[in-house]
């Protein structure tokens, strides 16, 4: 407990700010929240698991509701376009609906509690990969806990919270399995729960095959032993998933075992990528997609209608770039020196999780215009761990000084271009300069101050969480 007290502080702080979001975010102002709520209501009222029907999606009515901020005279009952979703989250939420007579807040707090599991699983994954680096562990956990958009999503009624909690649990168990500390059947049960929660959790299916291959390479199993391990890893989970798939085939016909073909046929007025590109052109479309993805990863609230001040995004852009820069340096040096088996397996498994999640996001956007960074959140444990590694690497003196000098060059370049144009970008210069100074301070201070600097960063993100809620969400959506 003495060693892991930052875990308690981070989870407690997350629960506090998550509760604030659940209480103060106006009703239905979390993406798709009404449709998820109506799924739970169907179960609570004894109508059973809903079936996706042609009348479940009305784009014009959704636009009217969001434009008028969900006025009381416009009911949310027609919003049932999440009826294709697997049922596990909604079944678990149904008792809260019944006990509290359908009140929205208890359902939101249920999701907040699941979000605390996501944070705890990120901490556990980081601990499994770097057991001798506690500062790195709680930095990774804090990056997940205080990411504003993630906090907002975990404080809404949706199945993302359970999906991320189960996927984090599966990844932690998989890392332990690779060193012989977890039984494959346990992973398979968690896999089955993921298959019954949301299709974004299906990333665990290819990862299961990867985990079996890594264990075979590391453990020296024969092919017969590997096949037995693979059966334990897959069979119970696929049996659980098969219950849902069989139901969908009976309702929607083959091959629509996920219900997604029915869903795609129903949401006929949802913006399509091909039409968008034809109207705007490819490069403007891609530039807008990248900009919106970045913004909505960090914070673009409501139904994507509340954007933050551009200066906040600029600061977050520098933070993101520096994390990537430091992580790339660390990865290059680690590959050059050689990785320990624990780190090699973690890099393979977590890297694959991030790549598959990103590929699924890109694939979804080939059909629908859904440039929402929250779809990358299943990869948050991997992304946060990479970000924490990058920040710690940047705090080392040589790289910190070199990076600060590079930022000084950027400042001179931006300033020179601004003077030539007669439009000096003061905020860009100030934020770039602040990043350079912070790097110099972190690199030149004795190493014993590193935890304090990491704590200051997390405190800043926590303050940003609160600012986003009371400075943007409440005044612009209430």
C-alpha cells in the first residue's frame, strides 16, 4: 500500500471528477446516450432484448434534438438505433434502472465506476510491464484517468465503459499468461464477455491468436500443446459469443451474425464517406478528419458540437508530439540494445492492440463519417503507457536539452515567418517556449524531482478536466 498509494489517489481523483461530469453534464449530451438508455429501458420494462428495425434511426430528428439541446417537449423514445448492440452492458445496468425508476444519474455513475476499472487495469498493465518503475506506472494510469474526453464518455450511459474495462482486464491477463501466471480459460471467459458487450472489443480475437503464438515461442510448446492452449483460449469465449451470433442469424439472416448489416441498412441518412469526399475533395476531407480526430480524442463534447479554445488544442498538440517524440527515441534505443522477453511480448501484444484498433477506426470511416477520437479509446492502455515512456525518456538530460534547442529553432522560424507576414502568432510562440522551458527544467533538475514534475502534469490535466466541464460543457449545453 505504501508503494502504490498514488494508485489510490489517481483512482479517487478520477471518481471525483467523473462524478462531477455525471452530475453536471446536461441530460443526453453524451453521444448516443438516449439510444443506449432506451435499450436499458426495453430490458427493464420486460420487452426483452430489442431488435433493430427500419424506424430506429431518424437523422433529421437527431439533428433537431441536438440543435435544440433536447427540450422536454421532444421525447427521446424514438432514438433506438443502438438496438443492434450485444446485451451485456445493458443487462448489468438494468437493476440500476429498476431500483432508481429510470433516473439517469445512477446509470451514469454505474459507467463512472466501470471507468475506474479502466484506470485500474491501465495501472495493472503498466505494473506488469514495468514492475520496477512505479513512477512510470502511475503516470500511465493518470494519463488515462484525466483525459477529458475519456472522462466525459465514462460519465455517460453507453457500453464503452464496460468494453474498455473488460479489454483492459483481458490485456492484463494476457500479459500474465505469457509468463505462465494466468490460466487460458480465464482469458477465454473475459473474451466471451467482450463478445457480448461491443464489437470494438472484438480486437481481442486476433490478439488471442497472437498471445498463443507468443506463448508457443516463449514457452517452447509442441504444436499439440499449442493447439490445446489455443482451445482453452478460444472455446469458452466463442461459445458465449456464439449465443449472440446465433440469435442474430435467426433474426437478420446469414451472414449478419453481428447485426451490423441490418444496422447499416437502417441508418440510411447517416453521412457517408464517399459522398463527403465527392462534395469536399479528398485532401480537405483527410485534413478535416485528422483535425477532428485529434480534437475529439482530447475533448470535443456533447454531440461533437462543443470545441475547446484553439490555444488548448495547441498546448495538447505539443504535449502529444513530445510524448511521441520521446517514445520513438526510447523504442529505437530499446530495439538497438535488445528487449527483455517481458518487454518484447508487451510491445508485440499492446502494439498490435493499438494498431488493430486504429485499423478498425479507419475501416469504419471508409463507410461512415465518424471522425471521433473516442473510437480509439480501446487502445488507451497501450497509448498511455507509450506516452508515459516518452515523457520519462524526455526528462533525461541529453534528450531534454536537444529537444529544447530544437524547439528554440521552431520559435525562431515561427517568429520570423510571422514578422514577414506582419502577423506574429504570440500564443504559438508562448506555448512553444513554455514547452522548451519545461523540458530544460525537467532535464536539468536532479532525478529525485521527477515524480513531482509528473505529479504537476497530472494535476494540470485534472484541472483541465474541471475546466472543460464548467468552462465549456455546462455553459454551452445547459
